[in-house]
C-alpha cells in the first residue's frame, strides 16, 4: 500500500511485485550487532533509488525465518503516456497549424471573395452606369425618332391659285393623304395626278418645312371650240385641249372652223407638231388674249390659212389674211374695233391685210374703202365712211378722204413658223 502511493520522478506510479519466501538462517559468528557499513548496504534494484524504508521489515522477517521479496519497476506507462501526450500535443499542434492554415486560407479566400464581390460590385456599378447612359441615349434617340416621325407626318395641304375648283377636289386629285410621312410623299406623282384634269395647270407642288405641302395651280379657261364633224374640241388660250366631246355647247366660245379634228389628245397642247393650221390658231388666240379681244371675237375661219377671217360678235367681218405681223394687225384692230362698236357698224369687212393700210368695206372686196391710220394720236372718233361709193363721207357729208397708216405694207408677208413667237412653245 505504501508503494502504491509512490511515483517516479517523472510522475509515473511505482509498480511492485511482492513474493513471500522461507529460508534457514545461517549461524552468526558474533551475536553482537555489527555496525553497518557501506559494504553491508542492500543493493537496490534500481541504482538511482536510494530509499532504505525496507530495512526494518527485512530484519523482522529474517528473525522469523521468512522473507518477502518486493520488486518495483517502471511499466513505461508514463513514457507511453508521454509519447501519447507528445503525439496528442503534436497532433493538436498540427491540427492547430492546419486550423490556422485553414483559417489563413479561409481568410485569403474570404479576402479574395470580398475582392471579387467588390470587383463584381464595381463592374455592376459600371455596367449599371453604362446601361443607364445607354438607356438615356436610347431614350433620346427614340424621342428624337418619334419626334422626327410624328413631326414630319403630313399635317396640312395648302392649295393656291384655284378659283372655281375647291381645295378638297384638288387635294383629292393629288391623292395626298394627311398623316403620311414626308419621306413617302411623292410630290411628282401628286403633280402628275392633278395634271390629269386638263382644266388644271399645275405650276408647282412644293414642300414646306416641316410637314406641309403647297399646291399652286392655274385654272385653264375655255377660250375656243374647234367645230368638228363628230365632236367639238375645247381649247384654252395656250392651245391645251380641255374637252373632246360630241354635242358640246360652244356658243359662248370662239368657234373655230377649218381645222381638222384628228390626232388631238386630252390635256395636250396644239401646235406642237407640223400642223400649220393648229400652230396658226394657237398663235392667233395668244395675240387676241394679249390685246384683250377674246370677248369681242365670235368665230375664226381657218379653212384657208393664207386668208384667215374672223367675225366679231357685232357681225363685223375681219379679214386677217396671212398669219404674219399678227401683233401689228391686232394692235390696229384693238384701236379700231371699239370705234366701230361705238358707231353701231355691225356689217361690212375690215381688211387688216390690205396693202397701204387697213381698209373697211361694206360691199365686196373690189368696192372696199381704204382707211389710213396716220399714227396712234390720230383722232378716230370721226371714222370716214363712204358706204355708197359716191365720194362723199356718209357721216360728215364732206368729201371722202381715206386715212392711211404711217407704215404701209409694201411687201408680201411670209408664213410664221408653227408655235413660234409666243411664250408657250414646247
């Protein structure tokens, strides 16, 4: 029990092994107790153990003839324990090292994760900013596109120059539709569509920024009607064919005879080809329009192009002759015709082509009475008239004196080329 409480210096418990033994004591040479000497000291099992607590028991056992042998020894449990402890500590240290390594790795990964998260966040912020800028730019572009689209939708069509035709009719003829984008508005096609109506002359179809179209037209007025066998052809002052129909009433127009009604097309201008009659007709009507005599002329006869005759509404015949010097002849006619109307002269023939001056005759060509126009300042209020040919002025009763022009016609006229001399040739 005593040894059970003993431990080795390293902390290991003392382990004993005790065996009882009998023996016969040997006679002693001297009963006196011997002094103990170092030689009589007991030898211990382990040299490094110097305890002497066994001496008293050994002496008592020897006196009774028995002895007990007790061995103490080390089991190595402490060493194993220390080894185990060392291994455990090493394991712990390794585990702690591994834990620290894992912690460092985790910290590194965490830092990398944080860095990745920061980079991801930064990339997200950059992407969000770029997306925001892109969305803003797209919004602006879409807004501009929408503005351009809706801002350039045809919103108004302005019609100018029309008199009897309504704006709605001209817009309908153009086939332009409100709400059409200006990129798809074909102005040339609109002009062509309007021009299909022969009574409408399209001067221009223009674009007005940003979404308006202006149509400028001139209405063609019916001036003359060419009398044909099956149909009547109505033309304007420039010779454009306005209508081709049989039985058309042309009583309020200049009635043209002596022109063959063949090859005419609606909306086209006469006198563009080699037809001398139509070219002369267009030229003559143009001059009459210039001197405002359209309303005074009832008919024109072109049966003989070299002997053109006209009839005034009053019944006065006007002999034009050849289609030469039409401007001069028409100027003289414009001065004389009002005088004839004012005097009530509704018969006879006024010869504008007579050599030496303009001649008026109430009878035949051979009995014509010459009228000489001196200049523009000549007083024509008392026009000399000798209807009965007795040499006495029928109005004044004085001797008849013809009036001569300052520039008498001394040379034969030559025909005027077709379509020449006006502002409307092709």
